[in-house]
């Protein structure tokens, strides 16, 4: 792990959002890097200061009294003193258990829905996390490209024999997105092609992987760990464009790439 990766993950570590493996990686890097160690300690000190500052506001006792006074009185019973004293309690407990049963059923239904959603979406989210990690790794010196060239007819043949299907390569220099090369990366435990572009000082990694489905999936943009991802599927290929570029400019990149694919101006 380098400093750029560590600084991205420090906030998640402080908030307790990292799994054990990533948390260990951040701690190990900070142990050997004074700069990252200082930043980590500064965030921890800030967290501890906020936690111990007594910022929690406790409602006064008179507020509880006002709320209780505003509640409607239990309905009176006429079938004797004992019935009068027990009926409101019985009604109260019956309401309580009815509410508890209904609440439990609703909670179970919601929990089941959440579990199904997590199971369904987890593979996509995991791969999205992996392409972001691959993007961050590529920003290390000497890791961005395996073939360094702006010639699309050189980049595409370079992938031949390295992947089952060579990814399409589009030269978008005239549209403001300079092709600078490509490389072989690994996502979801398999090799994947990465086409590299630059927009001003921003790097765009376009990851391309073959899929068994030929269904077209419309583009979707999300943000993970501060990076924007535009992902879509078309013609049996999955695409993930990853960058710290603004979301609207990344969307523009994807639109121009798809337009070039439709017109056939690809390598």
C-alpha cells in the first residue's frame, strides 16, 4: 500500500468501515510512514475529542412530564372496581403485544428484503470496489500503462493473446480525452483490460471485461471512496470508467466512447 491508497482509506478506518484485511494494511503502512501515521493520529485525536466533548443534549425532566400529561387517559370501565382497575392495564398490554407482534413481523419482512437486496447486489458492489482499488494501484509510479502510446491501432493489438477478447480502443483526443495507453490488470480474480486516458491532470481508467450476457445495460454513475465510476454493458462487454474527474465530465467521456462505438471509429 502506498500513501495515496492509505489516505483514501484512513477516513473509513476511523469510522470503523473497513474489514480486518484493509484495516491491517492501513495500520501496517502507517507504522512505516511518518506522514500517514501523523494524519491517522490527528484524525483519531479529533474523533476522541468530539466523543468526549459532552455534545449530547439530554432532554429535561419537565419535558417528559409535559408529554405524559398530553397523553390521553385510559378509558374507564363500569363493571366493578376490580374490572375498572384491571381493564386499562389489560388493554394497554394487549395493545403492547399486538404492536410488538406487528412490529416484529414488519421488522422480519424488512430484514428479509434487505438480505435479498444485499445478496443480489453484493457481487456488483464487490467488483466496483475492486476496480476502484485497481485504479488507485495504477496511480503508483510505473504502474499506469504496460503499453505507452496514443495510437489506438497499437494499443488494441497489444492485448491479443493476453485476453480472450481484446477490448475496443477509441481515440478521443479530439474530444478532450487523450489516449495514453493500456495495461493488463486483475479484477474478480481474472485478467482484465484497462484502457488509460487523461483529461487535463485527471487519469481515467476504462476497465473492459467479457460477459456471457449480450443484454445492454444503461450507464450508471456512482461514487466509491471519492472516485466516480461510470459503468455500463454492451455487446457482451462490461465497462467501468473510473476517475477522480467530476461526474459530469466522466459521463461525457462515456457518452463519447459509446458514440464512437456506434459509428465504428474504434481500434
